[in-house]
C-alpha cells in the first residue's frame, strides 16, 4: 500500500520552488504507531475523517477499533533512540525562507475568501458600481454615506459570533484534554498501583486480570473508547440554515445525521460503562474501597466532560445571527452604491474606463472581500471538530485523531515502563 501521502497542493508546490523553502528531510524514524495507521490506509489525523465520513456506523467502528494494538511490537520501541533520531532530523532542518510565513499568510487569506458567498458578493459589488455610476436617473442618489451602519449591522454580529465560536473551541479543547488525561490516568493506575493478590503478594493492579483473554479485552476496551470518541466528534454537523427550515430534503438529512450521532454517542457511553464495571471487578479481586472510589471518580469525570463536549458538538452559535450576517453582507453593495458613485465622481469621473470608476470598483470589491472573509471564518468555526470545512475555520479545527493518537502513545509508554522502578532500572515489583 502506498504510504507516501497525497500529492501536495499547487500552493505548496509553488513554494517548494523558492530557495530554502520546504527542504526539511523526511523523518528519520517511523514509529510503529504510524505504521499501524498506514496499515488501515490512513495518514494520522488528516485522512482519517474523509475515510470515516463515507462509511456506515459499523464500518467506522471497525476501522477505528485498533487504536491500541500490536503491543508486543510496540514494547520493543527504544524511545531514547527515537528522541535521538528526531533531534538529529531537527538539527538538519532548514530554518526556512525568511518570508515563508508572510507568503503563507497571503495564501491562507486567499483561501479564506474561496466561497460562493465571496464570489457572489464581488459580482454584486461590480454591478452596483456600474449601475450607480452610469444610470443618469440615479445621479442624484450619489452621496457620501456614513459607515457606522456597516459597523453596527455587519461587523458587530460577525465579530461577536467569531468570539463565541473561538470560546466554544477553547472550551472543547479543555474538555477533550480532560477526557484524554483522565483515561490516561486510569490506564496508568492499573499498571502502576500495587495491591495484594490472593497469595498476599504485592502485584501491579493489572495483574489481577490474570487471564490472557481479560487483558486482551482490556486493550480492546480502550481501543473502542478512543475510536468511538474520534468517530463521534468527526461526524458531520446537522444544524445549518437549511436544516432549520427543512429545505431541499434537509429534514430527512437532519434525521439521518442525528440518528448516526446518537448511535456513536451511545457507543462511547457504553464503552465507558464497561470501564466502570471493570473498576468494580478489580475491587472484587482485591482493590481496596478507597482506591476503587478514586478510579470510579475518574470514570465519572470522563462521562461529565464527554456530555459537555456533546453540547458543544451538537449546538451552534445563534442561527439568526449567522443568517443576518450572510444576508446583510450580500445586500451591502447596493446599500452603499451611492457612496461608490460619489467616490468615483470625486476621483476623476464615473464613466466606464475613467480612473474614478476603476477606483470605485476596486474599493467596493476590497470592502466586500474583507467582510466575506469574516463571514467565511464565522461559518468555518461553527463546528470546532470539522476536518472537511471549506472555509478559513478549517485551519483552526481541533485535530481529534491526532490527540487520540498522542493519548494512545502515552498509554503504550506506560505499559512498556510500568515494571521498571523510578530510576528506570529493570526491576519487578515484589
């Protein structure tokens, strides 16, 4: 299977032609975690979502299940060698062309404007300037207008919604960090805490699950838990304007997406309930009540954080705010047509081909692109987990698959090191 990844975009290929840009060598170390992803035909954290969205719910779970697998192979990883390899690769990396970030900023700004709303708005701006500058019947309408209306009716609701969207994104990051941290602490506790077994000997808590099948089920449980979390947060949203009114079959699409989202949510809740049941089984096998209560508290906190995360996933900023902003941006060229005509008249003439007309068109298009970019950013940030967003917000979405993979690697490291002492010398718990 080809694991080299997709072909780079045009912008990246152009930048690669610049001296000193994009000369970073390929990673010197390919971890088993990345190999595990590629065996599934995925590149970590990028193509995962596109593959998931095109599959049924059962297909999603079967694809995402092996987050914690091949532990015997992973246990052979020499993490110190990995660090050495990564540092060696970093030392060879080019510092980058001095203006690479500036060029990238222009490219990002351009991509933020690539939407139907922006194209339509530019077209309406040109039409508005032409009509108000060339129709003699509208000559008396030409006037210098105040821009406070734009600030109040367009910029304020857009900026307010963007602020809300970023606040929701930061809250989602905190909750997702809480979930992965607590799951990692649960995993760590079961590998590092020691309890007395039936023979009165101190052993790691995980050794109470003495059957090989039980340990395999334990790994599969965490695998399914992380997989269902990624699948749920990656699911497409269903609260667009068309869904609110049920236009063009959106009502049926709404019901289908809600049903899939509910099934994925219930799968995560079911796996979490199994974790809680396992804590009680460990208690029955020798874990004392206080420690069992602490682990049970961790599980409860994961459930609370996940429920709060679902509220962010399934609910959006006010629908009317978003609709009003998009409509007002498209009406703005005609509302300020008299201003553009007055600008053309003062700058050298309103007729087609005169400098004043050209200046009016350029100014109208620039204003329209500025507000359209803000609207695109607003729409793109509505779902902080979207990985297939078309607008500017796509660059600021939460990469859930990458976060889950980091948590998985943390768990692998814990399992590899749990029988070593604090001084990293090989010694088993007696």
